[in-house]
């Protein structure tokens, strides 16, 4: 197991200690860190997905309103 040292404002430390009184604070910090990592990874995957969509749009054929309307009408019974 690794040790991590970091500084936080005193009021954050007090609120954390009061909120998690009697609990395994190391386990709580590890869980919070893991949640933060997962959140950041999801955000990064979202940014990458948007970049891929925008890249594809740059190479997509241009369709006019007339072609869209014609396709809609052709698909109606």
C-alpha cells in the first residue's frame, strides 16, 4: 500500500473528520480518489467521442433541404 501526502484547507479537514468520524478514513480517501479518476476518464472519453463525431462531420456529404424533404416524402405511404 502506498502513502499519499497532500495539503487541504483546515476547514475541509475538520469537515471530513466530523463527517467520517469513526470510519476508516484511508479507505474513504482511496474510494474518493478512485471515483475522481473514473470521472476524469469518463470526461476524457466524452471529449474524444465528440472529437471523432466532429471529424466525421467534416467529411460527411452535404445534403440539401430539398433532398431531405424528398426523402421524407418518398418514405411516406
